[in-house]
C-alpha cells in the first residue's frame, strides 16, 4: 500500500509538464458584498505533494478552502479535481471523489461518540441503500479503530466527541477526514490550539501518510511546520496571490515579509 | 385601469396597517433577538380590549387607544421582567418554544374568557368615500393615517430621545451599551412595553374591520415574519416598505388571480416568505440576523 | 466508558454523562436489541389486553394513546434525530385526514366510486409523504428558527387553503365520514401502526441512515463535507415522518367520523408532538413514547380537573418545561448546529 519514495521526502519540483494537477483552481474569485475575499487566484496541487497556504489573518485562506471544497459558491473561475470540472459540484460529491478537509473551527458531531464520529465518516461513494439501512459493517469499524490508533486517540473511542479537548478534537477531525481513504486532504490550521508534542505527532502522521501517496494542502500560521513539511507554498494577501515557491524562496521574499511584518 | 388603481389603493391601505402591526414584532426581534410567536395573540388581546370598551362603555376603538396603550405597555413591561428576560439572548429554539407556549396559552385563555363566538365592533363610520374614482373605506383610511402618525412619532422617539438612543444602542451592541452605562434590563422592559402596546393598538384599530375571535392571531404572526423578512429587522422604514409590499401583493393576488378570495392572504404571505428565505436567507434588506451563531 | 474521563479544557460541556454515570449503560442497552425485545414483549401484552374483557372505553383510550405515541415518534425522527424542529408537523396529520375523508366519502367533484378504508389509509400516508416532498424541498434548506417558522406557516396556510377549497374539502363546515364503530378493530390497527413505527425508529437509529441523520443534526456542514448527501437524507427522514403522520391522520379522521380545518390543522397538535418528544428525550428511541404516555395522563388529569382550562394549561406547561427543565429537555438537543447552544444552555442552568 505504501508508495516507495527514494528519500522519504516529497518530490520538490512537481512541475513536470506531463503531470496533471490533482486539484486545480483557475482565476478563482469569491466576493462577500464588496469585499474580494478571494480574488483571481490560480492554484494547482499535484499528486503526492504537500503544499502550504499561508497569509495574514483575513487574507482569504479559509475562504479559498471553502471554494475548493465547494462549500462556497464561487463568483468567478473554475475548479477541477482529478481532471473533472467540479465548479458546480456539491460538497458531498467532491468528498466522494476523494477530497477530504478539516475546518478551522473544528466540526465534529459532539453528541456522538468518537467511534461513531469515525464510522459515519466512511467512504459514501459506493454505499448502497441496503448498506445504509444496516449498522456500520465490521470492516468500517476495523478501519476506524486502526486510524484512532494511528492518531493515538483509540482510548477515547467511547467518549462523546463533545467531551474531548480542543487538540483531541483536531486529531479526531483528521481521523474523520482520513476515514474515506481520500486522495487529497485539506487541513485548515490543524495545529492551532494543539500542544507542541501533539504538533510533532501530527507532523509525523502527515509525513507517513504522504509517503503512502496522500496529497496535502495545509493552511498554517506555524511557519516552521510549513517549512518542515511543504515542498511548495502559496501566499495570499487581501485575497490575492502574493507569491508562490519553495519555503526558502517564500521566506526571503520581500513582499511576503512586508505583508506579515510590515505596516 | 379603475380596477388597478382601486387595487393599489386598497393594497396600500392594508399595507399601512401591516406596517404598524409588524413594528412590535420586528423591534423585539431586532433589539432582543426574540422571535415572538405570540405576537398575533397580543394583537388579538388589543382587539378584544377595544371590543370590550366599545361594547360595555361605548368607547370608540380609536379613542380607546388612550387606555389600551398605557395598559398594554404595563403588560409588556411586566411580561419582560417576569418571562421574556429569561429567554433574551438564548438559543432561538428556546425562544420559539416559550413564545409558542405563550401563544397557545393566550389564545385558549381568550377562548375561555370570550368564547369562540366571533365579535364585531360596529362603528358608525364604517362606510366609505369616493375620491378620484377610487373607493376609500373610512376606517381603513383612518388606520392608515394613524399608522403613519404612530410610526412617525416612534421614529422621532428612537432618533431623538435619550431613551430611544439607548434602545438603538442596545440593539446594535449589547456589551458596548452596557459599558457606556445603559441599564439593559430597563431598556429591554421599556422596549417590550412599547412593542406590546403598539401591537395591541394595531389590534384595537383592526377591530372595526374584521371579526374578533380567539384564534385570529397566528396568521398575523406569520405575516409579521414575512414583512420582517421583506423589510429587515427593527427598522421603521423597513417595516413600512415590507408592510406596503405585502399589502399590495395580497390585494393584487386577490384581485387578479381567479378563484382566490382575500382569505388566502395567509397563503400568499407564506409563499412569499418561503421564497424570500430560500432565495436570501438573510432577508431581502439583509436585515435578518444570522441565526446560526456559528462564531469561531 | 472504561477510560478515564478526558480533561475538559474548554469547559463548554456540562458533562451530563458524568453526572448520571449509572444510567449510561442502561441507555445504551435499551438502544440495542434488549430495548427492542422489551418493546416486542410490551406489544404482545398490549395485544392480549383486550382478551381480559375490557370496556370499549378502555379500547378507545388505548387507541388514542397509540396515536399519540406514533405521532411523537414520527415527530422525533425529524425534530429530534435530524434536528429540524418542525412546528407545523400537524399539517401532515391534516393532509392524511383530509385525503381519507375525501376518498371514503367520494367527496364532490373528485371520485365517483368511493374508496374503502383499506385503500384510503395508505393513500393518506402517501399523500402526506408527497406533500412533505414538495414542501420539504424549499423549507428543509432553511436553518434553525427559519425552518420552524416556515413549517408553522405551512400549517396555517394549509388551514386557510382547505377552508376556501370548499368544493373539495367542504370548507369550514368540514366533512362527515361514514360512522363505523369498531373499537376493537381500531385498537388493533393503531397498535400495529404504533408497533411498526416505533420499531422502525429503533431500526433507523441503529442504521447508518439514522446515524447520518444525527450527524446532520450535530453539524450539517460537516456531514455534507464528509460525503453525506444531506438533502436526500433530510428529505427521506421528512417523508417517512410525514407518511406515518398522514396514516395516523387518516385513521383519526375515520375514527372521529368528522373533520374540519380547525380540528386537524391545529397548532396544539404540533405542540403536543413537540412536548411529548421533549419530555421523554429528544432524539432517543424510547423517550417520545414515554413522553406521549406521560402527556396523555397529564392531559387527562388536567382535562378532568380543569376541564376547559386544559389547553391553556398545555401552553403554560410548555413554557415551564422549557424554562425550568432546560437540561432535561434541551440538554439532549444540546449542541445542535450551533456550537454555542450547549454553552448557552449550560450557562442558563447555572445562572438562574
Ligand atoms: N461568510 C462570510 N461573510 C462575509 N465575509 C466573510 C465571510 N467569511 C469570510 N469573510 C471575510 O473574508 C475575508 C477572508 O476570510 P478568511 O476566513 O478566508 O481568512 P483567513 O485567511 O482564513 O484568516 P485566518 O488566518 O484568520 O483564519 C475576511 O475579511 C473575512 O472577514
Ligand atoms: Mg482561516
């Protein structure tokens, strides 16, 4: 299952022209009233990459995620996923195609146990009516337990999700995003409110999953996290793409430094 | 053409009444975030009060406002301190259930006190006059004028008076209002008093134009929601505009859609409401508050 | 449940489970096969009950309670499990009742050969389900109070529409159905319908479909983003709830032999459904039936002691339940859709 990778690191320059982007946005725009939350952003994530998305508060990162995952109707542009135009798809449709995401304000089902949260987040692509009329099958439960184990929250399986701490909820949400065995994961500030040891765990898990072939798109304010994991970074500012490049290039970019630290 | 101008006038007159009818509902929602499902019942109470004063003391419904307004202000004030205060800023579900319960209780209380026989207030001036080839029913014209008058004074009160400014401040930002020394509970109680009084006044004015019965309330509550969705929360110009739009729409539907009587006004406003909510969940004027307080 | 309680860093939760630790296993046991077994046993006892030589009044009371239990369970499917608090659910009751009346009386203009009860009963349900589909497509897109109000509007509007559609519905005068007195038949029919509905809810609650409904209640955006076709699931739950409510409405019209707009499209019937579900426990399988029995007993108590005050008392009771039992009642709804709800309720419980 695990894909071999020569040095254990993601390919640093995936720009080989023969390669199709896994997830691509072209001139994506989203307005809230007069505010351009996302403005004409071009965007591509290639299979096997870990891509970072950074920018000051309110720069439109979450909104861009919402557009890519189809939670928000976009006001301009086009989004393709696995070569298919999904500009008008509904969120559950792109989810069934293999896109998973987490939310900046964690969304778990608080009145359900951790295990049930996991079970109900399985891959719905081939779920027949007959399946739906039965309790979750043992295979789903096995996968859920494996993932909980992988994320080190197996001991909480029978707790109500509403009783978990903030960091535990983030891990659960990542687990739920992994349940359907997605091809790409969009993580929105997966490390915020999480203690440093747990952050190391998350980093480690992302690396492992990436080696197994999963593609990642990460929103982060934690620059070290981005620098450690990502092969490419996009920078948004006021809804527009300010820069794009390797973490090293980005960190030396004048405009980026201005946006973050300047007036 | 005649029919058109007649329908327009009738619609505007009805709309004037709707505007005054909705104010109390819209201000309570706007200021306290309480969706008052018992709104129509307070209107019903106002109508019964007017009927009682007319029937037993011979007081004209419009003159009776002088009694009904202060009385119902007191009722609203007390209701706020005892009950509504407990649900202010609470989840909408809770608000809805409590006011729903109040509405059931009031309607059935009225049924016990007044029986379900319809009551009428037969004023001497129930006729109409002609102007420019259009018929103006006298009572409805008075209602329209009174509605404009009341809204005008309320507008002035909210804009100019200290108390009115406190109310507007409380509507916009409770915390800030508190910090600058506004006594929120008193402001709320006064607001509720004004709103309930206004609603009862609308019912009293309505009494000469339609039968009064214990279960007359819910259609008005529904219309109030529709108008609020049309015109926005807690704003007098919005209430006026929403009221006029609904009034004209209802009369036009009744006039021009074959086989539908005025009775279907409720259905009209329901369809309008669902259309608005589905197309623009935040209301036409962007006035409806986001109800899913999904603050991060 | 064997693990140590996790640190509650946010302090958002009131930790109901921790307060009644001994009840948790009972709950989970009853939600499983044990609950169903007990339920089937109860049904069996109820089926034997008429053989103890009871009066026809007792049979009438029995069928009335079964009606309430069925209505509460149905409402709970959409209002409790899916979290769409339907203030107009009585509209499906009314639609079912009218379809039954129109079909069996062969009401003017419509059908010449009158239908029998057994053909008309499923038709009542089907009509209500169809109505739910039409009305649910727009209204189920609304959130929170807007859905509640829109459904209340549907109820009020339908009452007026039925009132003015005199040629078909008899208008405000109502319709008379052929009087057929069969208390024992009514008893067994309602017993069967109730048995079916509650067992179905039990089944749904265990199934992935039921879990997806709860997920929608807890976080609709999250559910949609994780592959659940929320529109489809909501509509399906709504239609199922409406179908059986329509059946009950049809049965009620038949048993009552007379219906009019004010008798079937009535808010108090919705209030009953909401209160019964809440009192027993929203979103649970066995809560609404329990609540229904409790409310029936309470109402009869009120009815016999307060007579015409009893509807007034019902309204007051609703206010009191919501105000003074927020944990017992709303606590179960808790975090529905907005994360702040549970926090607000918790604060409410502490401060006042
Ligand atoms: N639903 C909405 N309605 C109106 N404006 C919105 C909405 N969502 C976001 N915005 C605005 O869009 C802009 C971008 O917000 P967004 O949440 O995408 O920023 P972000 O980059 O994720 O910020 P942060 O780092 O703080 O999470 C902000 O100015 C925000 O106020
Ligand atoms: Mg963000």
